[in-house]
C-alpha cells in the first residue's frame, strides 16, 4: 500500500516536472524569438 502510494506520487511529480520544463522551454523560446 505504502509502496504504491509512493510510486504514484513519484509518477505525478515526474509528470509535473516534465510539463513545467516544457512550459519554461516554450516561454524561453518565444521570449528569445526575434520580434
């Protein structure tokens, strides 16, 4: 039970980190694009 909960939390954190990294990547790309 505890192991399953820990695994779920890890998966959610990884998913959140990937989405955050992609958002930052796009913000960085758009910000640096020539106007």
